[in-house]
């Protein structure tokens, strides 16, 4: 089973790198509305960076269904466990 704490640590680093903000923190309820500069282009960059960091791939349907960062962590955990999103 994927360690969600490690996913949070890694994903926080991804956010900090993508948004060039070493002080940026994210929570399970964080959305694009909560992060300055998180527009559609940054969303794509964020997803590509997360895929690279965790060695996973997302499909368009999965990405469109994400409501917040907590759901992104859950998706990454499922991928790391070898499962597909529901």
C-alpha cells in the first residue's frame, strides 16, 4: 500500500517547484482557487510534474474528476498500488 504521508511530502515539493514557491503548502481541500497562479497552463505543468515525480500516468477523465489536492493524493496512491481510478 502506498504511503500517503510520503505522497504528501513529494506532492508538496512538486507544487513548490511548479509554482516556484518554496513556502507553498497544500492541504487535502486545496483547489486551484487557493493557489495564486494556478491556471489551466499551470494545471497541465503540475500534472506532468506529478506524473514524473511518482512514475505514474493519469488519463483525461481522472484529471477532469479531481476536485482538490486530497483527491490527487488518492489517485496517486491508487496508481502506485497498481490500481486504476474508479
